[in-house]
C-alpha cells in the first residue's frame, strides 16, 4: 500500500508558490474558460494528489458539474445546498474539516472527508466554484484558502 504523505503548512506554501506561476502561464493569453478550468484542475490534482478537484459552473440558477479530476461526481447542486451551494450563496470560501459535521452536506462520495470550496468570480458575479475534496479529515486550512483564492483570481 502506498503511504500518503501529508504536506505541512510550509510544504504547502512552497508547492503553491511554485504552482501559481505555472497556472498563470497556462491560462495567460487563453480566453477559453473551459480550457483554463481544465488545466487548473489538472495542475492542482498533480501537485497535491487531491481526492477530487473540480469546478461547478452556474447555469440556469444551479451549479452544474464542470471540468474535474477524480471519481464521478454530483452533476447539479442547488443554490444554498451542500458546501458548494452554501459557498455560492455566502459568496465566500468555506473550509470544512469534517464533511459529516456540515449541515446539508451532499455526499457525492463516501470517501470524501474534508472539503474546501472557493467562489469563482467574473467581475462581481459568481460564475462557479472550485471544489476540492480530501479523503482525510481536516486536510485544508488558511494556507489553502489564501493560495486557492489567488489561483481562482487568475481565471
């Protein structure tokens, strides 16, 4: 069995510090949103080996599954429902150390233990969310929030 290495806060900072300019270079000059979201997801998955990483995009008043990497996922999420819908409604990043403790959590996979969701903005409108799940409890912290918010702003 492969041993899972959990990055320390300092290690995470270094990974994000190296990764962010790479993502900036990938998306710089490319106008297609789906292409940019896809490359961002791939870069995050490769750098951190997250259990699930992807985007949900706002379409017709709900979040619809966009580019992602990981196991199959929920296709549609209503406004204010689950962690993604709540982040959309609150217009803020949400860190959930234990998804079982989040009221109304939508269990797309029983292997998901913790989650972070970052709103994706276009001007002042939320056009989607970046959703990252871990198969470990309390995998996300303020370091992830800081860097992921920076990365999402590049898009």
